[in-house]
């Protein structure tokens, strides 16, 4: 990324205040509607392994509104991808099982649908853009066939109408000369163009929700910025909700409206992006923000977060962040599983003395044991 996180946060603030500034008629102007399109409730996905049960997703809840980008951020292994795959019901089984919770998309619980119904939802109402475009594209089919296949399945178009829709989808992701590029095979395109093709497949059925799982990790930084800008543009044009998964807080500042911070399969903090950057409450969020490399500090080294991410098949019973926490607390205080508490309007924190320095200030909000 070309700018520091601080600059990005400033830009974000400016963008947010712009939205308020155009609110002249008193009804509020915002690209984000109040309509909740996706509601995840207490989702639990476990893997059965030789070493025990891995609680990769351990009671995750959030909602996403139309036109909104919710960032899911956390270190590698925190359960971000398994959460995404669970929403799509694509968790490899065995060893994975969704053992509890609800995934409500446009009012229907996806976990109750038959496999056939789910096939229609996937790539239709909800689609996923993965990290590596080569994984999503088949090397032996040209772009026209691959984009066309998705459209055929979900919209039943054929012939000229299908061709026009393919070209239109490629145009939406700003692929130059789409009629010509449609005849290309994946290996003939650059990495950035391939990821745009995956994006075209993702938006071709006008989904309510796009899940983007580290979509720019395989791209070069300059292309990353262009791709992310494109995603935001498409979002404004289509009003789609985006669940944007990343381990990069610098990208979060530019892309997301709200942020859920994941640790060991749970959400430890959830708030709008400004609050997350300006008033982080959980020690893990603070550490992640502190580990964002700033370009002006050209040390070439990332500050490290102390300690290792926990092994998920052997989690401590209560607050899984406690072993890495620098705060002072008793073993008993770390043993209780911390509840996610709304400490201020729309600011949720997994509250415990072992993870939150200002615990005493909010302790009265703790539910009775
Ligand atoms: N196929 C699998 N079998 C067993 N455990 C798995 C499998 N896939 C993922 N996991 C576990 O789930 C945890 C979360 O993984 P993942 O969601 O991919 O993390 P990330 O936040 O990096 O996307 C991993 O730490 C791993 O222990
Ligand atoms: Mg992942």
C-alpha cells in the first residue's frame, strides 16, 4: 500500500464526514442501507482430528447490511476462512462439521437448505472470491466459458443473451476490450486481470453478499490498490454487501465500514472502523494495530505480537488471549469464557480482566455468572 495506515484512517474519516455533509434533507444519505442482508448467529464449526476437536469457529455472530463492507481481521489460523466457507457450506466434511448456529441470508437460514437449494444460492445470492484466482479458474476453459457457466446456471441465459451478459460482466470489472479478452485462457491474462475475471464471475448473478477472502494476497501492491478500488466501485454500483477477510489492518482502514477482529475462532471486538482504530479496547486489537508497518519507518521489520497464536485443539478453557496478554490478572479471572459485551452503542468487546485494560470501567456490564 502506498500510504500509511494513519493517512488511510484520515481518508476514511474524510469520506465518512463527506457522507454526513451531503445529508441536507434530514433523511440521511449513505451508501449503506439499514436492511440487514446477512445475519450470522452463534456459528460453530469444528474439525475432528486425531489430536482432538478443533473449534475453528467458536460462536461467531455478526450482521452485514446492504452496501456495507464488514472487515474480518485476525492472524493466520484465527478461523477467518473457515467462517467464510461455513457461510457457503463449503467446509470439507469430514473432518469439518458445522455444529451450531444460523446463517440467515435474505431471511432464510442457509443451514436448513437442502444441498440442491444450496447449490442455487452459491454463486447466486452469495458468492466468494478466493485468494488465488488460479484456484477459482479452470486452465482448460476460456474466460467466456467460465463466466458463461456461472451465468447459465444462475440465470438460464443462452446464445446471444448469454454472450452479452458475459461481456457486460467483464466490462463491469473494467477488463479492457472484453469481447477479445473473453476468448483468452486464464494463463494468457495477468494476475490482476485473472482476479478481475473471478470478480466478474462473483458479481454476474447480482449477489446480495460477496465474501472476499484475502482477494489481493497473490497480487502485487500496485495492482492490489487498483483491485480494491474496483471492488468498492462495484459495491457502490450494485449495492452489494461485502465480507472482506484480511490479515492486513492497512487494507481494513481503506476498505471497511465496520470491523470484526477474530482471535482463536471468536470475535474479540466489533465496531465501526473509526472506533477500531481510535478507541481499540481489546489488547489483541491494540497489538494488531500496533503491528501495522508504517512506510515512514523504513526498518523493514514488522513489530511482532508477543507470543504464538494458540493451538486451537488445545485451547485454555476461558479467555484464549490470556496466555499472550501483558495485563495483570488472576488465573481465575482468565478461566471464565469472556462474553461479547456492547460497551458503547455498536462497539462490542469480549470483556475480561485478562484482555481489556479498562475492564473495571465496564465490569458492571458483565452478565451475572
Ligand atoms: N481441514 C482441516 N482440518 C483440520 N483443521 C482445520 C482444517 N482447516 C482448518 N482447520 C483449522 O481451523 C483453523 C482456522 O483456519 P482458517 O479459518 O483457515 O484460518 P485463517 O484465519 O487463517 O483463515 C486452523 O487453525 C486449523 O487449525
Ligand atoms: Mg484464511
